[in-house]
C-alpha cells in the first residue's frame, strides 16, 4: 500500500483544490449560496420531527439534535456513495487527458460532502447549547466514530466507482437500496428503543451507518459510551474493503479510460 500513500501525498493538493472549486460552483448562481447546505437537512429535520413526535408520538430526548446528527451522517454517506458511481465518467475530460489515481476522485467527493456535514454539525452544537446538553469526556469518542464513517464510506465508494464504470444500471440499483437502508438506519428514531430485540440490535450492528449514528448520539447527547466492540469490528471491515477497493482500482484503472 506504499503506492497508495505516495499517491495520496502527491495528488492531495489537486484533490483539495478540485473539491474547493466544486463547492464554489455549487453556490455560484444561488442567491442563498451555502445556506442551502444547512437549510436542506434543517427542513428534513422539521419534517421528521413532526412525523416522529406528532404522527407516531415517539419522541426522543433532544429530538432536533438527535435527528440532525442522523441526517448529517446519512447525507455524507449517501451523497458520497451515490456520486462515486458516476465519478469517473463525470470527470472524463480530466481522466482521459492526465493520470490521476481514480480513488482520489472519491476523496474529492468526501471532502465536498465532509465540508457540508461540518456545517450541519455546527448547527448541532447550537442545538446542544439551546437544549443545555451536559458535555462530558465521552464527547471525544466522536473522533474515532467519524474516522470509522470516513473509512467505511471510502471503502464502499471505491467499489461503487469500479462498478459504475462497467454496470450502467448500478446508479439506479444503488438509489433504490439507499432509500431502503435509510429507513432501517434510525435516522429519525432509535433502533434500540423502537424496534423489538433481537431485530433492533441486528439492524444496529449490521449497518455501520446506524451504529455510527447511535454511537455519536450516545457520546455527544446522552453522555454514555458507544459500542466499542462493534466500532472496532466495523473499522476492520472498512479497512479491508478499502484495501480491496484500492487494489481493484489500481488493477483496472487503465481499462476505465477505454470504457468511458
């Protein structure tokens, strides 16, 4: 994997500025600019709060912050994975003229969506002040949880990138799968509280995004420990998938240019 780390170092500057350019182009012709990155999850948070608290009468403590944490993580995961499917063909003008490790296009998507997630999490901090949520040392566990989110997202996105070059319908299939996964991830409700065991625990532990969201809520909002065992398991799985995905891209990236 020495080649991987060397390439990341060599192409980091380009990837960083490409992500910055993409972010600027997104808001260039919008009157409210970057505020849309905050308004989008905020509006969904209001809808899901209404559904959870009014329709189903199943509210959670610190409900708005609870949902916003879930939406922030989910949007990062979903948008990076979906965009990775077409990221090679979408950058054909670049990849057909100059060499760039194709997984750096995934890193570019992660930087873009990570920045948007950072803005959303800033709103979570404001909500915590409004709710007067007590902070404890357990908030530091958010750091390894975000690391796991990044590793798992990167690994799955490299596979999506590879498959998207050869499978035309992969984007449609992935969209359908992600819509289903959204409702099984506990974005606006607690899997452990609302789904009877053992099904709730199965959904929580077998879905890395659900596990990460639950862990973040535990350590940030409720001053309790996340599930360290499953954090380690999903970190190892994410690293294994990432290694496999990067090797697959290295092996086939010369073919990508011919296919697109």
